[in-house]
C-alpha cells in the first residue's frame, strides 16, 4: 500500500536529518539554530507519527474490508496526516540549519 511506502520514505528522511547535527560547528548560536534537542524531537517524532498513522490507516482499512464498508478514506486520511506532519517536521528541522 501507498501508506506503508510513504511511512518508510518519511522514516528514511527523518533519519537523514541526523546529518544536520554535523553541520553545526563551534560558535555561539542563537535561538533554534543547531539545536540537537529540536532535531531529536523532529527525528523521533516523525518516525513515531509515520509508523503509528500508517499502521492505523492500514488496520482500519482491513477492518472496513471485513465489515464490507468503504475503505478508501482511511488510507487517504493517513496519507494526509503523514504529509502534514512531514512538512511541519522538515520546516522545524530547516530552522536549525545555520546560515552561512
């Protein structure tokens, strides 16, 4: 299913945010720039949200199939939720990148 592939892609991208920590050199940074705590929240938050929402979307689609009801809305809703949190997470991770 598309939801599982999307969750895997979001998880892989979230793990690649760990390389942003290596961009931070020595020096005083203000605000959220080079914040390892924020990057950790983004990384693990995206992974947890993507996996849980994908599992719920697939699980509810299976339950809807068993009950012979519409199954289209559960995976579609899961995709929308994953994409919204993905863009929120990438925006937050982008705030931590130091400017040149």
